[in-house]
């Protein structure tokens, strides 16, 4: 690997990858832990909090709302305001590039009676819709005013909320979590129904905090709470970051990797199961799906053994998408090296991430020699056994930057990633970690 410009890094073909890699702390869980810490009545210690651009935006937002945040070498301590006592804010709450913060925080703010908050972010955030959270929050009694009734900047005026029984039009952990946050302070029992399961970190942390939640099929019910009681939370390794090491280990010949301490929550291991179905060697203890009843607190973790192996194409169906949403660009990359055709369906949510990931993944991989076509809700890849290489632009999207890096390691000629610094959003030590695997 070599840097040719401040934000451009070249990733040359790797002979093999060998060694142990520890993925960074989970970004989704770090966001949620910080917000719940700010809602809690007593100090909360968060161990292994992700120190990255997006999660720093969340800590800064909690400070704006009146929480005290102390950063220590191995932990973050948050002294919150309580569920119903978020502070008033002069000016705008800046969410930066953090879509999770933008979509979850309004659930809490909607219950701050007669207080108005305005959220805004960078140019990418201003392209990300918020109408899916506005609909249920308005139904609960809050007032939402958005740009073109759909985009940031937008304002929330809190109210005394009423519980609702809400069916999500599309499975989304972010929208689900937003409604559950609002349900914490709403009168009655709030029910959120999903078409298919999505990641359940919010539910597990609320269960730790003593909130009464139940899962019945794809419905989650929650009764309002007087307070959140949290002492400490520990953030596991991020499965979405671990996915890049898994993909690299499977694609680069003669590779053997140990991925340590990755989250094994069943709502986050869809990618591992897709890789295994394609023939990739990934061994480790994965959590079984949870059944009906009270939500189990806590997050399981696992170590994963990864090795190179020949791949065959697969079809990723819509019900699998929420369990692998952030890793689907890597499925496209694996499809380039697989025998036969790889198809992803029902992934229209990818068009509303940090970028239009369907369009940019197709454009980026095609520029490296892939045979790939976009569809309205996914893509179709015809495996050719590999990639030539070339140049790929991240367009400020951290997952596209890391996708390009892994493609370079497995390619014939190497890949230059323009905008590699975007990886710092979720994986600040990505380049250093992967350089260490090459040296071993």
C-alpha cells in the first residue's frame, strides 16, 4: 500500500493475508449507547466506545442537549439529563455525516414537551430522507418540519406523546429505534411491526436498562418508563467492519485470518451466512435467532477463522437484506470472483445511505473490470474469476473506500482509492490493520 496524495491510497495485489485482526468497536451500538447514556438518570460507563467521526458527532450532540461527557483512555462516562429533561439548544444540532444519529435522536426529542430542536449535517446528510421517521412521530403527537417535507435541515417540536401501533413500510432498525425511543415517554404501550427482522441493538440495551419489552414474531412492544437505569455498557467489535477482513481473507489466495471479538448478534451475521453459502471458509459461533417473549439483554461475541476458498454465485433475497445491509457492497465484490451469477434483491435502502450505494458500487466495480448491472433494488454480478484493478472513488462513503481497498488486495493490478480518508467514519485504523496482515 502506498499513499500518492493526501487522501489517495494504492492497494497492491496481496500474495496472502495472515494473522489476527481485531475489528473496531461497533458503530451502531456506540451511537445507541451514547444516546441512552444521555437519557439515563445516573452516570453510565461505556467501555470500548468507537472513536470515529460519526460517533464523535453523537457525543457532541449529547453535550449540546445537556449531558456531561468524559472521555477516558478505555471508556466514556456520560452523565445524562434523564428521559424527559433534555436541555434547550440555541441554534442547530450538527449531526455531521451520522445518519444513525439523525434518525434516532428525534425519537427522544419528540417527547421533550414544548421544546423545539433543529437538526442538520453535511452535504451528504442533506440528501438523506427523514420522512419515514416524521410519519410515526407526527402520529404520536410531535411536530416535524422538514425541507421539502423530506430532507434536513428539519425541526422537531416535542409534545406529550401517545403510544401507537405502527407498521414499518420497510424494515429499518433506525426507524424502529426512533419510534421505540419516543415510546419510552409516550402514554401507553407502543408497538412497532417490521416486515422482516432488522438489527435489534436498541431493544437489547433498553432491556438492560430495565425497560419492559416483548418480541412477538416481527413485532416489538414497549411500555413507557419513568427512567433508564444503566450502570455500564460494553461495545463489541463491529461485524460490519469485520466483514472487510472476512472478504479479504476469502478472496486473497493462501490467506488465513483470525477475526477476534466480533459481534455475533443474529441480526448482524447475515453477511457471514451469505459468504458461507458462496463457499467461503468462515468458522465461528453465531447466535441463533431469538424467539418470542421478553427481549434478551446483552450482545454475544465470537472469534472467526477465515480462509481463502473458491466461491460460487448466490441470490440474496429481500428477507436477508436487513441482516446484511451494510455488507451488501462486499457481496457484489465477492460475486466478481465467484463462478456464475450473484444477485441481490430488495435492497433499495442502499440508495439512501451515505451515497446511492447501488449506483456507486456498480460504477466503481465496473471501473475495475467487473461485469455488473444495477437494478432498481439491487444488482446482478456475472463472475469472471477476478478483477483487473484501476481507480475507485469513495465519494465520501466509508464503505466504498474500504470496498476499493479489499478489491485492490484481491485484484490483478491493484487499486487506487481516491478519498480513502472516508474510512475514518467507522474504521479509523483500517489501513494500518490491513498493512499489518500483509507484513505477517
